[in-house]
C-alpha cells in the first residue's frame, strides 16, 4: 500500500450539515477499483476506532477526524499512482487509457493485491469447464 500513497485516498468536499456541523463528502478517484476503495474505507474505520479512549487512558490529542460521508462523486482529474497491481485500478478506467498512458502506468499485470490479507501474489487464471448441451 506504500505505492498507493496519498493518491489513493478520497478527496473531500465540505458542506454544512443539519446541526450546523461541517460534513465532508468523499470524492473517489476515477482510477481506483471498488475493491481498493473498500479496503481504504476499512482503514478509515480503524483509524477512527483507534482514536477512541480505552479504559484507563486519556483521550488522544489532536484534532478529531473529519466526519466524512459516502457520495457518488468522482474525481476524474485524480492522478493514478504507477506500478500498482492491476486489480487496484478500475477496469473501465483502464479501458479508456491510450497505449502510451497504459505503458506509463506500468501496472503489475502479473500481480494481484489480496485485500483481505494485505499481501501481493501472482495472478492466477482459473479455468472452469462448462458443459454445452
């Protein structure tokens, strides 16, 4: 995930909520696959839960994380980080790239990121036999 860096996170758009508190809408980068998005959102949840004080501990110093809500907004101008495993990029976004852009992206086609374990492995093709009547 070091390769993703800050380019992999959602940007924000602020708005004032019903109670006058600022609310931020998540704006997803156009290049990011749904699997990578879910993984990044789970990291957000971990960070928020780790900030909560545990029994016998003081509150964590610093500013509280922003209240960020999901949205359907997409940042088409977001720059994709190169050299990620292929499954980190959205298929429809990849299909729109020119050959020169695809080459510059240098996606790791022979590797897939396992979002459950947090590890990278070689991509494997699975063939299924289908009976045709």
